């Protein structure tokens, strides 16, 4: 457990050192455009959360039920999908293919897909778990996504988090979403709570809106 926690901490510290490879220009304008397209109006704290996610290589968006985490995530992913470089190997890649959306359970991943419009999966499926329980996606064969967004992160234990972070490339933006007061992991660790409590990773906490 200590080795897994150390690996998680090392990954986050290293990832934070690298600014996003591609800047998103005119962020305020792009946020306003998305608000118009979706038909919403973000409050100042939600707008700030979007900015934090767009300007950092890794961030945490947290808050209780009804706090607007889903809306914020949808705006973030819409902007990133439109303005990141979709060309790989000289061929254009579909916007959805550069964004990995995942959650620890099938129910949570389905809910994330329905609320954001991006195809999602369980974390195990994203990492391509084999019959022996080993993941095909790892430090040697990392995920090719430009963005990895993980919902319901409170349910991630230290071992699954370690495996997940090991498969994330240095260039990939990481968005962690969840409420550490909600469902906890079955396995050991309080990963989301510890990341937030560390004060190291840029974090935006949304208040309950209802």
C-alpha cells in the first residue's frame, strides 16, 4: 500500500511540472460560446473551475450532489474536444477518440456518458484488463488519449489508481472528478480525499446549488 501511494504521489508531482502541451486561447470567449450552445449560464465559481481545468495538466473538481460537477465537465470536454490537435500520424482523429472518459463502475460510466455526450467506460475496460487481471495499458503501452477524465473518483482505491496513473502519458491532461464524502473505495486507501487534502493539485470545490 505504501509503495502504491508513493507511486501515485510521484506521478502527480511529475505531472504537475509539465504545462499543457497545447494552450487553449481565448478561454473566456470559448466558455461563453459553450454556455450559449448548451443553453446554460455558469456561475463565477463554475467558470473558474473550467479555467483551472483548461490551464493545468492535472486538476480536481469536487463538490456534493447537485453542485454542478457534471455541467462543468461537459463544458471542459466540449472545449478540449474542439481545440486540441486531432492529428496523429498525419491522419485526423475523431474528437471523441482523443478523450477518455471513465469511472470505477459501469453505472457511473454510463451516467457520465449520458450527461456529457462523450463515450465512457469503466476504468478496467479503459485499461484493457485481461483474464489474468493484468492491464494491457501500462507504463510501457500507455493510453493514447489527449485527455483522461475520471468520474466518481472517491471509489478508486490505491491499487487501481496506481495502475491507472501508470498508464497515463506525460502529455495527457488529467481531470479528476468526485466527492470524497460520497461512496468510498472497497479496497484500501482514501485517494481522492488525500489528493485534495495535500493542497498540491489544483482543486476547485463546487457548492451545492439547490
